[in-house]
C-alpha cells in the first residue's frame, strides 16, 4: 500500500512539468512566427538589395547590359574621389541640409512650446501644422517653384517692395537656389517635428515646472533649464532623422529645377548626392558608379549619426 502511494506521488509531477514545458515551447514558437514575416520582408527588400548594391559597386556594370559585368574592385570609389561633380554634390547636400535642418528644428521647438500652453484651438493648430507633411511632396514643391518664379513669383513680388530686383531662384547663384530648396524642406517638416517635440514635452513631469516656479524661474528659464534638458533624447532623434533625410534629398531639387534633368541647375548649384547618383545610373548608365555613390552615402550617414550621438552623450555627461 505504501509502495503504491509513493509511486503515485512520484508519477504525478512528471504529468505537470511536461505540460508547462509544452506551453512554453508553443509560446516561443508563436513569438518567432509573429516576428518571422518582418525578417523575411527585410531580407528580401532590405538586406538583399543592400548586399547586391555593394556587389555591383565593385564591378563595371552597364545599365543597358546587366549580364556583362567586369570585376574592377575599388575603382568606382576611386573614380568618385577624383570626380569634381561628386564633391560639388556632397557640398551642396551638406549646405542645404544645414540651412534647412537648423532653422526647421528651432522653429519646431518654439511652436511646440507655444502649443504646450493651454490655449484655444490647440487641436486645430496641431492638425494645421501636420498638413504640410501630409501634402504630397510633388504638389508642395511645384507650388513653391511657382512662388519662387523669377518673373511672376510671389516671393519676388514681395521683395520688390523692399527694393530687391527679381532673383533667379532656379538658375541663379548657389545660395539663392539652395535657400529656396531649404524653404521647401523647412515648410514640409517643421510641423512634423513640432508634434514630436510636443509629445516629448507632455511627458515631462509637472513637478519640475512647479519646483522651478517656486525657485523664481521665469518661463524662459523653465524652458531652457527644464524643457530642453528633458527633450535631449527627442532632439537627438529629430537631428538623426533630419540628417538622414538631408543625405537622401531627391524630390525637392529634382522638381524645383523644372527641366526634367538631374543636373541641379545650369551650374549644378543645387545638385545633391541623390541627384548625382540617379544621373550616374539612369542617365549615364554607369550602374557601378551609382552603386558606389549609394554605399558612400550610407557610410556618410553612419558617420554623421555617430558624430551626433557622440556629441549628445558627451554633453549629457557634462551636465
């Protein structure tokens, strides 16, 4: 009798433990099944094109005859190093990125601070600020091209009252053309970044503002010493996203030129790296050069993002 009871006790736990293990295995398998489609899609449309582009960048490939490729190693990258149009496009990309990103993020931070206060019609203003981002980039750029028209543009009409003669924004000097393109980018992305900043501001505890007000801090001091330090991760995120967007800028300068080419003006004054890459691959049919340009852009993006992250971490460590 004792033996039978002991045997029953010894046999009961194994019936429970395998059940828990099976449930755990089924749960892990279900988790892998849920995340598997992402990795499959990423491998097919993200990883494979990236690796194939790297392979093409090491070959002499003509777009008209893709099946005939010749291994040339790093020759395409060396050719970019000696290509004056590549350096011109890189310089244009950096300058347009700077003069569009810095004012854009500063304006977005100011607008977010205003919308963070209790005011009438906050919902309307939030939706209105998001409208430029929701608008098609093609429609927005074509409208701005008309506004910056040389003879009948609204911008030149306004400047005429201040004694400024008609400016050729499209085929004028480098700074005039790049300023016009930067205005398009700023108009499109300021509201989007403002809403991101606003979401970050609303997550800041009100106790910090109350403590600062008790200490006699003004609204400007509260903004500078409470809001901005709390938004540093959000600000870093917008800087990184804006940097990536500036390096990939294509539609705005392409449509602003209005001539259907990727030259970026008569003197290449606003040709970006994306336009240069497109011209190499689909105008000059040098697919290897275009692939080398794409990988160079990827390397530059990684370097710039790394620099921004390092500077932000150092500043956070100091404070």
